[in-house]
């Protein structure tokens, strides 16, 4: 599957991963610190991933007014 990581932007190929949780574990990413998008849909950690999926992982950014 093709995985697009943001901040810094890079694209990698990953094989043998079947779920979002497994992908994040493989990439050593904290699930609470990223958003995972498959196609145009935001998915949860228990979502299955197809071998031909295109996955985008974005860091969670928060802020507010002082």
C-alpha cells in the first residue's frame, strides 16, 4: 500500500499490513497524535486496510485563542 506521511512530507510503500493500528505500530506512530485518511475518508484505528489502499497520515494540530 502507498502511505503518504505529512510533516515532513514523504511517501513510502508498505506491505503485509492489514489494519490502521498495525500500520501505526509498524511506523512507530502514536495513534493519538495522527489522523489517518484512506481515500477521502477519515478512519479509526480498527479499520481494515486493503493491499492497494492509499493512506495519508497527518499530524494532529491543535491551537486556540489566548
